[in-house]
């Protein structure tokens, strides 16, 4: 099953995508105008090579989990926007909205 939702941050919305996986945690991604936060399924090195603003979180099963998680890694572009390792996604998600 694929779930697509909107997450409101102030007056802006971010796209939230959840893909259920067989016998495994779901794939999760929250995308804004300037970048995205992804679960550990997706490759941070590729995002860096493509020059994207991307941050990764791990151990998440829901959009709420993503928002409450600490960033485990971020591309150079995401770090420059303020999405830095150790910060809680909820506190900085507006920077990519």
C-alpha cells in the first residue's frame, strides 16, 4: 500500500510518502520545496552526489516518527540550510518547506 499525505508547517505544506514493504518497516519520505527527509532505505551518498538537500532518519515507521526523530546524516546542502545531524526533524522541517 502507498500512502500520500500533506504535512502542514506554518502556512506551507510538505508532501509525505509512505510505502508499506513486505515483512519490513515502511519506506518514508517527507518532501518540501527545498529538500527532503528520508528513511534509511534511501541513499544519502547519491543525494549528495546529485547536489540535493536531503537528511536521513532511521528506525521510523510513521510520519510522526520521522518528525520526532533526530537527523542521523545530511548532505552538504541540507546542512547549509540548517538540517544538521542531531537536530530533531520537527524543529527544522520548516527550513525545507
